[in-house]
C-alpha cells in the first residue's frame, strides 16, 4: 500500500514563508553547516502540525563526498532537518524554553533520492508531549512525492 500524507496540504501555499532564517535562529541553536531548516511555511497549534523546508544546495559540505558524481542528500541530514523543524515547533509554537535534544527515530524509511537543487518539504504532526519530551511524526516531500 502506498504511503499517504500525514495531513491534507491542499490549499496551503508552500512557498509563502511564515518564519524565515532569523526567527529560526532565535529558536534553534544550529549554525553554519549544521543549519538544515531554511523556512517554516505553515504552522497550526490547535492541530499540532507544522510544515517547513530545506533547500538542498550544491555547495553544501556533503556534496563532494556523498556519492561523488551523483550527490545524494544523506538520510542523517534529512533526519537532522526534521529534528530542527520539531525543535522549532516546540520552542516557537508550544513556547517551551531551554535546550532541546534529539532523542530517537522510529519507523524510518527513505523512499527516493534527494539531490542538490531540490526543495525538501518537511511535514510534522505532534503525537504527544509530556515530561519535557515531544514526539512527532514526520514526512519529507520533494516535488509532491513522499
């Protein structure tokens, strides 16, 4: 059975930046080569959902060495981008304070190659929050494909 989207994104303007790099930096500590969330385009606290993106650039540090001649965005960087979106959501939308750490991954699959020039949209749905921990389901989309 083919995967389905976490939630309906029809009618959302995925190119309209709601929060840009400056606001992301106010909430997330990553800098330089470790900044992997470029913008947040939609957020909704009542439904516990958020969408952001990473522009996959040809000048990123991993491009020369991760499959020379056929650069593929490493899965670990996709996970980092997703973690940065979840962190941003937790600090900006939920208004949690202090340091947030990444705790783990469950049920992860990489379904297609992501290459320089792509925009990787990240969809997140908070599933629970308790005891200073937040769990989110995440999906990545490139050209509308999971």
